[in-house]
C-alpha cells in the first residue's frame, strides 16, 4: 500500500482543521477514546454538533483562540492508500510553520472560503507550495452551504484561482466544492450540489497517481551526507573507519566510484553495512554505514556522491528565501548556512528581487526583508557548498539560515544554482 503525504493550507478560518476532522470522522479513522474526548469538549453546544477541528487543534492556546498555531500531523488509511496529513496554520504570523510543514509534501489542498474568494494568504500559500516543488494542488472551495451551494460562486472562484495558477509552477490544479462542516463532497458525495459531477476529495486523494507526485529526489543521483565517522577499534575484525548517515537520494552499490565533496577526493565503496549486516546495495531513505577502499579525510558535513553524477559546488549561491524572523534581514548580514549536515558561515551579498505575494511581481532594489517575505537572494559562503538545484533534488537543494548568536533558524532556502 503506497503513501500520500499532503498539506492543507489557506487563510485563517477557512476550515482546514474542520476538513481534516471530517476526513478522519467520515472515513472512520478516529479512535473511540479520541471521539469521546472531543464529544466531552463540545458537550452542551446549541446545535448539538461535534467540533471536529479539535482533532487537530491540540494546543490549549489553539483551542482558546480557535485557530491553528503549530503544524499538526495526522495519520490515517483507507483500503486503497495510507495518508499523512499536515495541517498548516492559516494566520500570516505562522506562515513560517507552513513552509516547514510543506517541504516534504506531495500534494497541497488549498482551502478557500466561498464567501471570501481568493485572499492574500491563498496567494501566499499557493506561491510557497509552488516554490517548494509541490506539483499538484487541490483547490477546495469550502463553506458552500453558506452561499446557498451556488454553482456561480464556485465557478467565479475557479476563474480567480486559474489566473493566479498561471504564474505558478504547478502541473495540475483540481477544483472541488465542499462543506467540511456538513461533509459535502469530502468523503461522501453531496446531494445539495447536483451540478458537480467530479470526484469527492477522498476519492481524488485515493486515486491520484503517486508516481506523478513523487518527490523530485526519488530518482536523483546518489547523495550521502556524512553524519558521523565510526572508528570502533574493538578488535582486529572491528578495526575500520566507517561513515554513518542517511542516503537522501539515489542508489549506492559496493564497487561504486564515489567523490567526497567539497574536497573532491575520490574512492570506491568497499562495503555497505546496516546493523552489522553487509549489503551489496542500498537506496534512499536507508540509514547505512559506508566503508571505503582507501583512507580519505572525511568528517561530518562532507557529502559522498556517486562520481557519475556530481552536484554543484560553489561559494556563491543563489536561492529563493522565506524569511522567518521578526528581526529584518539586511544586505551584508551574516548567518550560518546549513545544507544537509554541512554548516558554514555566509553573508547576504544581494537581494536580487522580492516577490509581491498578491501580484507575484518581482520588486527590485530591496535592501531588507521582514517576517514572511519571499525573495531571491545571493549568498557568499566561507567554505564551498555542494548542492543540487531544489527543483531537481529536494534533499540536497533545501537549506536553512541560522542566527549565529541565538542559534535560531531564521530562513528557509530553496537553492537555485551558482550566482
């Protein structure tokens, strides 16, 4: 049974948590004690209904305010497929949480309130989903019950979003009218919208081809960031130097020629070990210990790659940035750049342009960025950095900026190439 990982996003109060609760409730994926807990929490409501949003809004502050603050993960399965749901906060203050939640997703559900249409956060979250390489978007027009289940309202929103999507790197957009509160077209087909003849949301999630939405790194070249150097020296049989880590993409076999980056040293794989067992080959996302045929100077942060598919290595890197700190980023500011297990100091050489989240216009001449701003930047690093363009390989194309003084992650990066 295959797995689909998707994120729900959109503006605050568009009904993301309620939608997830409805998916879990109507697909009978809620444990009895969970259902009893939310029934107790909503006991005494005037309409006698159960607040399904409480299945995902677990923090006390979320329940008090009625909004999602942190990213919530939920797991369920049907006879056809397993699912991991990422519930992203809709409030603009927590856009950075959406970036981290969406980074490994294969599909995005963008909720739109039928009364409000396309708003700023709709555009912002759609842009971020596009930048993160999520190829498929489902536009779920929610709260159709509050607009009289109007086909005209639904059609107008589809037209609005289609104009937006033309500026995005998205291969497919699917539109579904729903009412998460009442369950219309979520798991069961609605009887109140006979004019809609497409799939329900769950039917679409169950039948979309996973191969079409697979992560860009699934068939990429072999990449192995070194996490730890193992030197047991417990006996003659266990006196070796091994390199532990997780294969982030591709395939490694014994006998493969490998290159160590950024040094450029070469060797061959002598053995591949998992829990004391030796294998002839290993693939992503296995965690392994690699043994090399020759002694090479390798430490944590180095990247082992197959020599037949080298990544880029440079000290000047261009990237798309989502700024995640309340303190402004300015040209010339210094941070720590982390790509995989590698860390190096860097400075912001240039803000090439900032993206206007409403018009997707490129604004040039910008000298600083504020919280949640999206921009293309050029970084100069103290040491060479090895990476792949994000659209080719998420594993080695994603990076973060870390504040040197507080050790707080202040920026999420999608690496584009050499500047």
